């Protein structure tokens, strides 16, 4: 059962986290392990009962089928015997009525009508033979009637047996459904408890399932939802301005403003296997989306009430999505345990800048006691619309070539390889990136060739011209 496998994995994850010092499920690793063991045993017992009941249901179905056939045969035989008995009774009754009562003639009259003693003896012998034959016939009829009654009794017993089997079958079905419901409830409760506990453990990160294209025009700031994203890509579009593709494992009620699809943000959506949320796009990019094996939704054509415009802002910088209401995806059951600390030392770098243009200057400053970088736009701290400061634990500056497409739009060439700068915990590392094709993941490596294992927390990937 998929949910059961997930439960075992999730609870094992809980134990590992407790052992690593997290606060999960119980106050100690021993208590956590005890709870996991108890829960697994209970689920196994319920599932064993379910398997046994399913076996008994198959046996009962087979027995009911055999009983039904016996009942059908018995009904056929009883009907045939009853019909034969009725016919014999009718023939015998007619013969008796004809022989003894026709014209009012009686046995006494037959005897008295004898002409002499010899004739009398003959008549008596004749009548005696008739009476003896009639007695044999009557005895045979009684035996057939008794056999018919026995068949009738057996038929009634088979009917009762069938009714009892039916009752037992219904009871087994009810018990089966009840026990399956108990398993469902148990798994749901365990999952809900684990969900709550996992929220307290930042190292346990769920895989994002939505990717939303978000506006970064000055009129679009402050944005909604950026602070809650797991990963955010920033990339250049026309006019040397930038936009974001924000990946969400959680479902904020307001994300945006939502903007259009571009070839490079489509490819980023492909490699992350998310549901791509955008607001329109040029015909060529809409055609690209239609041909891809990637779930996507166009806010301008969806008709879903999850998309709405905020009248306090001007179009096109006022279109938002409620990911809780969109209901195209469920939260991922895939959880990644990320480290809290790097296992190597880099060059000290507590602050750095990235310049896309004179009006799009990005800065990051590391605060050691808090363990993350604060983000700045044009020298001003970048905050979400609710006032939450936007921070990052990992920043990857990915240097990529750009070209102008057929419409003159700057487009990042994301397939191939190039150089990166990786910032984490106040340190800078140089390395490389590699992407084999449009749908494959981009992998990031230290200079020595070992793949980078990001620490837990929000990651920003800055796509920058070479």
C-alpha cells in the first residue's frame, strides 16, 4: 500500500531527525522508536486482518456459488418430483373414481350381483386383487410423497444455509470496510502529526510542486509569496529588467503578480517537474508549453477563481494566484533531508552585488548570528508584501550565455555548461554548472568536481550573463 510505505518512510525520517537532535514525535529517540514500532505493529495487524477477511470473503463467495447451484438443482428436482406425484395421484384418483363409483356401483353391489356361488368366489377374488393392487399403488404414492417432503425439507435447509452464508458475507464485508477505514484513519492521523512535526524541522524540505512566474517591475513590488518559496530563479527579460520563477512546496493564499511564459522559465519548470503557473505568453511559447509533458495553467485562460486581480494595483502588475484554491497539485510526499552546515571552507564573503542594469542592482548581506543573507534591490531591503524580509541560505550565481530570439527577446541558453559562484554561510565558492538537455536537471559542482549539497533553507539562483 503506497500510503503505508510513505508512513514507514516518514516515521523512519522522524526517528532519524530525533536522533540528529530534532524535536520530533516524542521527547527522545527511544520514545520515537517505541511509537513508530507500536504504530507499525498496529497497521500490520489491521492489514493482516484485512487479508484474512478478504480470503474468507473469497471462500464464502465460492461456497455461496456452490450452495446456489445445489439450491437450483434441488428446486428443479423438487418441481419434477412434485409434478410426477401430482400426475400419479390424478391418474389413480380417476381410475378409482371410474372403477368404484361410476354409476353409483359399489363393492357390495358387485358381490350381490353374483349369479351363483362360483361367480361369487370369482368376483371376491377379482375384488381382492384390485384392492391389493390399489394398496401397492397407495404405498408407492406415500413413499414418493415422503421423498418429495424430504426434498422439500432439504431445499428449505439449503435456502437457510444460503441465507446464513449471505449474512456472514455481508458481515465480513462490513468488518473489512471498518478495518480499512481504521487503517486510513490511522495513517491520516500519523501523517497529520508528522506534517506538524516536520514543520518544526527546517532540515526536512518538501519537493516543490508549483512554479509561478512572478513580476519584478517596480510597480509590482512588493511581491506576494516570495518569502515562502523554496527556490527562486531570477532571470533577465527584455528591457534589462528581471523576473522570477518561484517554486513552492507550501501553498500561499496570494502569490504574484503573475506574468508571462518565456522559453527559459519554461525550461526551468521542465527540469523541476512542477506545475507551471503563468499569465499568457507569446504564441511560440504557448505552443512550446502545449507540446511538453509538463502540467501548466495559464492564468489568462484558466477561468479558475484561484486567479484574481487586486484593484489596488494597475494591470498588468495586479494578477495573483491563490495556490491553496488552485487545487491542481497536492503537497509532495517527497522529503529531502538537507545539512545544516557546509563540510568545507571557502573564501569569506559576507556581502556581494549583482548588476543586471542600472535600475536592477541586487545585493546580499550575510548575518552570521541568524545564518542567512538578507536580500536588497537597488540598495533597499527586499521584503514581501506582508513585511517579511526576504532571505536566502544558498545563493548560486549561474553565468549563462544569452541570445535574442526571433522576436528580439533576450533568452538564456540553459543547456550546456558554465561557471558559478556559490554563496553560503558567509563564504564564497567557485564551481561549475552542467545541464544535458531541456528537461534534465541543472547540476552544480565545486571546483574539485564534487556535487554541491545545499544547506537547508531558501535558495536563490541568479541567472546572469557571462
